């Protein structure tokens, strides 16, 4: 290679720079995500040590960690967490699938929307847990009633998000499909579902969080397994440290389920991740 060619390569080759601004922002966000809870725990520990927090209601984090290891060693907490996850997922699927179907149906058909939306809007404000006594009378106190109440709560979250996604699709796409004589199924498969996917995943995020909330409450009735039951039981015997451990487990389940939905969203609609940067 001649001297001129080597000089040209050095000039045209991209220079290796340090971390980009986006990389630094991501690292800073990760660092803050670690430091923020750690700072809260340190402050909490300090306040309990100096007596500013009543340890009967707010035990020191160090004592909660000791209790957590004891519960983990016994293995009971994993069995109950598995029951809670199972109930949450079954109820979520039973509510999300109809929510997506009805959201697309009402979004594409103004006639059906005018007929059904007032009924759904009237049922939506009713507190879902207030329906639980009625649900137990219909389905009994077993698993079916817990699946049903979770499904009802999830349905509304997913339905309204899906409906908003379909309604906000640019009208020109629907007109083009109509001009090409697309069938109802082709319209759903090629336009409605892809166009509403970001909204559907938003509804699923809301729905999975709501499913966990409802199932933990529902586990206070008619069962002796599940994190909700353990929280209620620990309150009854005033085992506050154990109760905080179970609440932490619920929080971790909620975080894990949200991350799972986000990962699925990035796999199914990667362009949305690119738009978000």
C-alpha cells in the first residue's frame, strides 16, 4: 500500500470515540435505578435504629432480610408464589383475549361500537373486587372464581387500549383496503392488528399489573395458598417482617411481568423501540 493510500485510509476511517451520549444516559439511568432503592433502605435502616420509625410496623430492612432467608430456606414462599403466578396468568389470558377481540370489533364497526360501548362504559366504573361475592356465588370459592374476577379486571384494560389503537389508525389505510375489496379478516390481519399493536401491548402492561393486584386480594378468600393468603395470615398473627417479605415478592412479580411484556413487545414490534430511541 502506498503512502497516499495509507493516508487516505486514516482520513476516511471512522475514528473510535468514547461512549455516546445515549450510552452515558443509559448507564446513568441504570446507576440511579440501583442507587435509589439502596438509599431508601439505608435511610429506613437509620430511622429505625434511632427510634424515629416504630419497628412494630416498619421493621428494619436488615431484620426483613433475615426473615426472607428463613422463608426462602423453608421453600414455602416459592410454592405460594407459583400459585399466585398461575392464577394471574390464567385470568390474564381469559381477560386479554376477549379484550383484544372486542376492541378490534368495536373499533372497526361504528354500528357495533354504538350499540355495545354504552354497556361496557356503564360496567367499567364498578369496582371489580366488589363483584367478587357475586362471582363466588356463581363459580364457587375455588380457582374458577379467582380466574373470573381477574379476567373481568383485565378485560377492560386491554379492551379500551385496543379500541383506542384501532380508532386511531389513519383512515386512508382502511379506505385502501376497502377499495381493494379486502375481507373483514384481511382487514383485521393486515391493518387493524398491526396498527393497534402498540396500544394492545400498553393495555397488556396495564392488564398484567391489574391481574396481580386483583389476584392478591382474591387470595384472601377461600384459599390457603398464594401470596395474598400469606400476607393476610401474617397480618392476623402480626408477623410484620414476614408480611414485608411477601409484599416484596409481590413487587418483584409485578416488575418481572412488566419486563416480560416489554421484551415481548420489542420482539413483536421492534420499530416502536426504534422510535423511542
